[in-house]
C-alpha cells in the first residue's frame, strides 16, 4: 500500500525535462493521490509541479513547453486545468457538468481536444435500452491568455459515439491543427467497440469524413505522422477477436492509399509514436513477461527491437499493464525515458540512449523499498497435456532452504487475454503476492493458453477450449513444481481475479487437490452472465452464444458442477462490478452453501471490477492471505 506507482511520462517539447506522475495512497483519508513532478534528466533534479491530490490526473505539455494541461475534479466534475511550467498560475479553463475522460493539445497550442458525454443529454425517466448518452469529441479554443475559451461539440448530431477506450490513443491531431482523426462506434460499450471505425473531423467546419481504408474491419490507435502525409492505425485482418489480432496500416492523407506494414512477431502491435523525421514508427508489443519496444521503418523494412528483455528478469522494463504513457522517445530521437521495474525492483524512471540500451535511473521515490526482501523469482517452463510449452513465473519463499518442500499458491491472472508480467511483486493488483513468499509459500503465476505475448496460435488455441486447455496448462504447471520437489502436494492453494477468479471457481469443481481457494470477481454461470455483463468475451471464447451452444455452456460453467466441490472457498468482488455482476458470485455462494461446502462471500460497496476504495482494497489484499494461512496445515 506504500509503494508508489508511476504514470503519465513524457518529455518536454525541447527534450530538456520529463514530467511524470507519482501515485500514492492516503489510507487515513481513504484516498488515492496523484502528484506531478518534473525531472531534469541531465542533473537528476526533481521539482514538484502539483502536490499530491485525490483530484488530478492525465498531464500533458503544451507544444511550446510553457504550460501543462491536466484533469482535475476539484470543482466537482472532471474539468481541464492549466498550470505554468514553473508551477505557478494553476487555473481551471472549463466548467462542464460532465466528466472529461481524456484530452490532447493541438500542435499549434491554441486549442485542446477532449472527449466527454453530452451535458445536454436528457436522461429518460426509465431504463430504455434504445436510449443512451453518446460520447462526443469536443474542442476548447483557448483565449490569448490561456485562461479559458470557447467549447464546441465537434461531433454533434453525428450517428455514432466517439470511442473512449484507452483515452487519447483513440484520436490524434493533424500537424497543422486543422483536423482530428478519431475512432467511433455505434454506441458506447465494449461490444460496439469491436466494430470501431475511423473518421476525420475538420475543426473549423465540423465536417466529418470517413477514413476509407479499404475495409470495414475494426480500426484503432490512429496517429498522424509529423509531416502530415500519413495516418497509421491498427486494423484487424478479419472479424474482431477477443484473443486480439491486428496489424499496422498506413493511410496516405494525400492519395487515400492504404499500405500494410510487415506483420509484427506476435501480430499485437500498439503504435506508440512517430519518429520526428516521419520515416519510422515506434510501437510496443507484448513479449512474454514484458512489453518490448520496437522501431518500424515505413518503407517496408523489418522492425528493430529498441529494448525489451523477456528472459532476463533482472533488467528493468515495461513490465506492467498499459494504463498510461510509460515510455517516451525524446524529440531528437537520440534518447528515451521509460518507467521500468522488475519483480524485486520497484518502479522508477529510467533514461537511455535509443541506439544502445543502457538504462540510468533518474527517480528515487521508491528507493526506500530497495532493501525489502522479495522472494527470488525465475521463469519456469513445462509441457502441457497436448505437449505445448507453457511458461510461468515461480517465486520462492524468502527463507527457502534447498531440499525442503513448501506450500504452493497458484495465482491466476485475468483476461484470459492478460498476462503475468515481471512486475514488482508488492504492486501486483488484487493479491498480496509478495507477502506469501515472506510467510513461506511458493507462488506460481501461469501464463496459460490465451495469454498475450506468446504468439497468435497460443492465444487462439483457447477459442472453443475455454476451461479445458487453460485448466490443463495450470494443473500441469502445479505438477511441474511438485515434481521438482519444491512444492508440498498436500499444501496447495489457488487464487485469482477476473478470469483468474473464473478459473479458480472452475478448478475447484474439477479437482479437490487444493486446500483452499479465493476467487475474486469470477464468472460462474455463463448463461446468466451473457444476459447481464458488459460484453460477450466469455461467450466468444466458448464458441458463441448459449442460444446455439447450450450444452457447451452447461458443461463449462462452474455453477453446474458444484456437487464436485470440496475446497473451502472465499468468494469476493465489488458490488458495482458490471464486468462480472455480483449475482455471479451470489449464485456460486448459494449453490456451494446448499451443497455443504465451507464457503464465505464478501461484497465490497463502492468497488467495481478494477477499483476498490483504499481501505477496502487493503482488506481485500489481506483476506485471501488470511484465508490461505487459515487452511494451511503444518509442514511435514
């Protein structure tokens, strides 16, 4: 709870300074805080720009470097604020009654684009499935003093909703500040998002023109080249897949021609930023237990890896989920900065030459945690039942003695299109991962079938095999650690969140090998889930809707196998969760209770699928640890 997460990393326009966010927790006030600081990478000096606050987020430099814009909810709703780069003259520049979700400066510095629902939308007196509030793209035309300006809805009366998943990665300004390319969809939500298309709006006339890129398949992450001649975006090669599959395309703004760049190694690239000469494009891609950072020439040449070391767990890298900007190439293309970490090194800001990866740490905000003992972690590999190689991260007990067997906790990541990274163990979400080894447990994190970073086939093997291959991958990993005489086969435990909670719930219906289980936000009844959750990912992995595949849903849903359960189970989740509605947890709890299983259910008010208020989050972290310890017999 005390380790700081870092976020929102970017160079100033002249490359002389770096801004980044420091995210912390005030447990007494029950608040998450963010501060923004500016670092001089040459002198390693750091100055505070904005003090820790529960209201601020998402900072960006103005094109001239003299001002920074950020979001703040200090006035009630999330609005745009500006502050001079020297830390003076903080001022609110919009007063809107809806929350702004993201924004982006125009290259000329005279306006700011942002995304927000329409405050004028009249909510119906009933819950009407055909009535919904569209998300729009807006323009703030700044006045000369940068103290406010005029707000205009750029997509008013358009027959679509602007896509807002991933924030500013869904839209981009042209270099001359005359147009904005953006992604849009039929209505808000993740299922309509899977059919997102691109359009360009003229900010003066508000005329919207579709980007005719030669197909109607899913398109996202649009970015203009610095010379304005190209748009780059990612494009699905066929129908959108929740296992994720896309390539990078170039669209000529002069001719309308679309050019496909060579497929990347795992066909999972995220276009990050253009090189300043417009001749190459930087992108990130999942690479086993990290992201690797690449440069792709636009002339059709092969991409070059700039950095990324998935097999060396001691090298700091992009080892966490992509939730904000965590790498930035300087305007001169010679250096880059990134937020790096490893399983035993807390997050820090590093700078390195682009040509030769030699990271130098320039932040010290987490240095006091460097000496905290963290269990040694190593990559382990084994063969699953179908002979596919599977990889995991195995963390040893802090006091490990060779020749002794220890209890093993299997911790399962979400998704299934997620991944277990080489990230700092005390910062792993939803579980006290670092506390288990401190108390004498092994922890095995399995990158099972469906996990990103292991190639197209590895991801797509799970389609139609949900609950089969993933289960086999996990259990064969348990057998591997037991067969190496490391884990005690009589002291096994399983925990997981989201799809990890789903797998935990499934596992206890298939085997009684585990002493206890702790599923968080796990799906249990795939039939009722299809009618109540936010999107149809699980149905997609099962092969389609239960309408056409009823027997598959009956066979694979944990709820229909509760008679097999013998494992003491602690079920937890947020009461506001729409990804996995709390009814999924209640169904499983009641069924297990009626079947005579030792089961406990905890619902967290104010919490959804990903967010928990700090005090409740601390309780969540402690609960699974305590449940595991409670059911751990003494070793032999």
